[in-house]
C-alpha cells in the first residue's frame, strides 16, 4: 500500500494526475507566497476539541474529532487535495491501480437479482464457466435476492487463492447451478483497440498501472498487421499515474522532453522525463475533449509540442497539478518520535528518509492525497486552468436518438444472448439498434420481447436468418453497423480518418 518518495528519486512515489470525472468550475486559489501567513494556533485547536468533549451532548471521541479536523484542513486547499483514512487510502489505490483480487466480473442490479453484466477474458469466472447474463442467487450459501451491489461485492471479493461458491440462475436451465471459483489477482485493461479499414484505433480509458503494458500489446498487434496510421483516443480520460503517462508518451513522442515536474518542497527533486524514441513510427491523430484531463494532457501536450501527431477535438480540461499520497503519523506516534529524535515530525516519508525509521501500521493516522507540484509541457507551457487547444477544433459529438456514442462498446462475441438473457452485450446491441431506428425502448441489460422483435427485424434487413438470438454473425453485423454510425456522427473521429488518409 505504501509508496514513498525520497529526495533525488521519484521512483518510490506514485504521482497522481486525475480528476475521477469530477469536473469542477474554475476556482482560483492563492499560493502561500501570495499572502501573508498568520501562525497556526495549535493550542486554539486543542482548546476547541477540549470544549467539545466537555460540552457536546452526543457520542464523539477525540480521535474522531482529530480525523474531522484533518479532513477540514485538507479540504480547504484545492479540489484535488484530501485526507484518507488507511481504509480509504487502500480503496483509492485499488481504484487506480488497475488490479484487484476477485473472480473477474462486473455486476448490475436487475430487479431483485445481481446480474453478471461482463466476464473478464481469462478471469477465474470465465474459466469456471460463468456467463454474462447469469444471475447470482447465492454467495457461499448467503441468499443474494434483494442484496445490493456493495453487499455482493463484499462477499465475492477476497484474497487471491481463496475460494468462493456462487449459486447461479441461468436462463434456459432449471434450478440453481453451484459454481466453485478460486479468486485471483485481476488485471483491468484500460486499453481498447481495433483495426478499421487499415487504420489502428486505440482508446485509453484511464492511466492505471496496466496502461503501458496493455498499450504495448496493442501496438505489437498493430505492427504485425503493418499498421502505420493510428488514432489515439483520449476523450473522457480523467488521468491517473504519471509513470503511465510517460510510458504512453514514449511510444509516440520523438527524442527529447516529454514533461517537466516542478515541486515546492526541497525534499522532492524536480524531474524531467524524456523520450528515447529516435523517430515516431506512426502517423498519429489524437482525439481530445473537455474531459481529457491531467495525465491525458501530459501525453497530448507532448505530442502537440513535438509535432508527433495532430490533436483533434475540443479544448482539454486544464489540470497540471500533481498529487502524491503522503502517510501521516498519529498524534501519539508523532509525540513519541519528537521525544526520541528531538524534532517535530508528522510525515512518514520524512521519518523514513531522514532517520531510517519505518513506523508500524497502527502508527499511521491516515494519508493525504496532496497537490505537491505542477507539470509543464516540452515547450514550457503550464496548462493548469487553461487546457490545451487542439490543432484542429471539431465540436463534441452530440447524442443520437438520446444515445451517447461514446457509451457504446462493440459486442464481444463471447456468448449468444437469446430471449430474457442479459448482460453488457445486450445493452450495447440495444443502443446500436436504437441509433439505427429500431424500437427497443430504453436500452438496458435485458433482451426482452421488444428487443427480441427488433433483433429479428434487423436480421431480416441485413439478410440474416431472423430468429431473434444475437448470435456471433448478428453481433458482427451490429459491430459493422456501429463502425458506420461512428463514421457518420462522430465528426472528431471522421476528421482523424480524413487526416490520416491523406
């Protein structure tokens, strides 16, 4: 869990550049150097806590008050700085790390059931025969009827190597199937890629710990197919780890600077990240929008400044603040180390770096995800609050038939949904059909009678056998139809194809 920074090296700290899709209105924050600073009165804060403990007629502890005070302190800074308890920090790290321990499924609520919407390729769930559309009736003997997603997740997730027993209800079969699954470490792939008409398309949904590795696999596939033209889609990407942004940029940016990181504290050494690519391999078009933020802007800014590709879309979000996750000692531990060392200290990183002391877990009060620096583009631009204007401005794609095209994924061709089956493929099929003008009602994850009839009509229109099952041939036809929809309505994508086809 702990990832620390040492002077002279940034390798031991995970630096974060992300907004988690929480896009804030523009707020101006003054720096410490811009205002005269009144000394912070710690005694006053302690007096307030003592007064509360004496007079508050309710249940509260000094530990809870201290946690509240810490949250309040960090919440007064910028929107990206916050305080985490150790448990919250674990959850945060898990959310951006791209790995978790479980069985490899995503779930949705469907009436009183927990529906398996997606089964990750190569996961323990897939190897055990779990299918999208299966309904979870029980977990280790606990009835899941009416359970929440959080309740189901808490029971299904667990340490790698341990077992979980799912009771499954599958459409077309009577009774409940019991499936034993051994949990494993699941790696989330944030890279979507395909080849369409001789052009490689790569979408990065986030910069988690796996982004660089999965991008390498995608480009390897592109190279084997002889692809030299690539669309890199960063739209809607809220950012993530700096290290992964650098790994991505090094695939496209020619020899030279990618970004420069500038820190306030002398304990952190300013860093210049470079690319070692002698010359770009691909003719590149990069799609961006107002939700391309943070780490996405490192990549986009480097590509624009070095002319490694053409940026297409709308102005990016504009966040150049860099966060680090810093562990904080408990008040008791801080007091002990002050007595032992003769210095006031709360930052665990300083304790380890300066004194070589590694505190116990129970000596850590929590963590702050705090803004500790800024990054600059290769040309020295600070894009914080201003964003990056694309080389070619093309307005964002509007919904078609109330469907956001960015929310449609191609069907996986891993199973064949029929009447009353469910799952992510069903939802995507319904979205494609609705954009094409078929009556499916409101797209959900259930292949009901209305959708069944629409599938039959689509199959008849494209000269397939009209029987309502979304078989692999029908899925291919729907995916091909989606390609046409995107080219017709997604003007940013269409402009990228035009630029790369010249």
